C-alpha cells in the first residue's frame, strides 16, 4: 500500500469523530481565522482539502465555490453540511497532487491545515500554482514546525505518533515548501507563536 492510500484510509477511519476531536482548538482559535480568510474570497474559488466542511458555514455569498478532498468519508461529511446550510458547492473526490482542473481556472485557492498531510507537499503546491489564475491569490492557514530549537525538536519526536494516528505531520516546513514550488510573492503572518501561520501568495507566473 502506498503512502497516499495509507493516509486516505486514516482520514476515512476518523471522519466520523474528526469534528469532535478538533472542537477545542476550533472554538479557541480556528473559527476566527477561518472567518477572516474566507471573507476576502471572490470570483471562482477552490478549497483544497475541504475535510468535513468546517469552512463551509463561512463561505461568503455570491462566489462560485468548488471543494475537493481525497478522503471519501470526509467529503461525505462536507456534502451533508453544505446541504443543511443550503450552500451551492461543487464537490470533487480529488487529490491536490494530481488535480483534473485546467490551467488558470480559479481566482482564489485556499487551504486550512491541509499541507500537514499531503504526501508530496511541493507537488501539491505546484498543482495549486497551475490551476490558479496568473493574477489570482492563494491563502493558506497551516501549522508548521517551530523554529524555536527545543519546541522544534519536541515536534520532531512527536511527529511519528501524529502521523500514525491520523496522517498529519506536525513538523512540516510549509513556508520553505511554498518557495520550492516556485512562488515568489509570499506574505507570512504568525497567528499562534511561530507554529500556525497565514501564508498569502500572489500567483505571479
């Protein structure tokens, strides 16, 4: 079984309890960050890694919304939320590392805590660059490895446990990966210490 299939199975396995598991952090921090990021969306938008649909309640009206996820079970949860909230969203079971969309399709692409679990993050980011319009914007809220030496080492030690539990790496260097993917105009804002960051990218090609 390859790494993509292993991670997909882990997320399928925890889909039914995922929202309960993350509720404390959601209430304390992530809800306000989601609201802020999504309020700036316009035009034709793509959410990569929609998961159980935590962002769906905050999608602004009047946008053309597409959402993808590689976990079938997580995607089912997101579709249920969209139906309850009467949100018009086009869903696709799709892997960010190999998207079926044409080049230059979306005005905005956004992610929230997704690139901790993408097996080849640089490949996934290059795919986002490809499907985002040349004048488009990419917004990411991602947790990353701390640059504080002691905290970073602790995250390295704990990482195999979190990967085995549900496929998430807590020691990814996502800002470095963004630059490796070819993005140049990048703005970084620390949201929680240096571990949770907002990454804003102008997709200049």
